[in-house]
């Protein structure tokens, strides 16, 4: 594969913004059942802010780390609640993971992906089984790393990540929420996909499509 430069990473964020915009209503409906019905709106605000912040950058003069840090700052400024700090931390960790790189090879993309998942997990203090976006992100990162370690291509590794994220999001139907507003519902949160896990699948799918 050709190395992924800053321009490709910007295209990735543009693709995520488009995908989230298309999925916004479904995400709000999922959130309406167990939350405040605004998750899709928050995610759209965040990724549109990232897209706008990256648009004026001179991509030839900016390294991936700077681009990712700009994404983190703009997402957090646009979305103060819940998903804002989580994705801002994800992008900051990703920025640190690829520090000093002018362009990213397959191993760097896997490292970036793992750093995002770990950042979300650390910031949210969430574990698998608590009905959060970590139920999609952590299996996705583990699957990507395992596929890469087995000698799979970046496309195959991100395919594995997406499949794991989809399974993880689906599994949240059978969980009782332990974090966030939906945790107040107790057993009433059963039977519903976590909106954060659902949007994680949308983000990961857009990343896979734009980076491979």
C-alpha cells in the first residue's frame, strides 16, 4: 500500500462527517430510547467541526500528528458533553501514536486505531459489557491488531475491525447500561443497541472505506 499522508487523513475525517450526517436520525432514535435523543446531533456537530477546522490547513506543510490534534481540539470545542471528551481523547492519543511521522504505513494506522480505542476506554473509564461505545471500539482494535500481527493487509485488518465492531454493537442489546444517563434505566435498557456503540460502527466503517 502507499503510505497514508495528511491529505488522506483529512479525507478520512471528511468521510466520517458524511457518514455520521447520513446516520444522524437513526442514532438519535437509538438514543431516544435510552438517552436524550441527541447523540446523532452531537456526533454530527463534532465531525462537522473537525471538517471545518481541517479545511483551511496547508496539508503539504502539516504532519499527521498536528492534523489529529486539530481534530481533537475542534471536536471538544463543538461537543462539550459525553462523546466530546471521548473522541477528543481518541484523536489526541492517535496523534501521540504517530508523532514524527510524515506519512503512515499499515502498522502506523493499526497503532493509531488502537490508540483511539484505548483513549476512549481510559477517558470513559469503561469496560467491555457496560453498554458503551467501548463494546464496539475495543473488539475492533483487538481484531485489527490480531489481523495485522497475522500478516494481513491493512484492508483486511480494518475489515476485521469493522466486523468485530458490528458484533460488539449488536451485543449491547443484551446488556444493562452501567455508565452514563442510560444507566438510570436499569433493566429497561435491555433490548436496545447502545447509540455510542452504533456510532462507533459508523465511524469505523468510514475509516475503513477511506483508508483502504
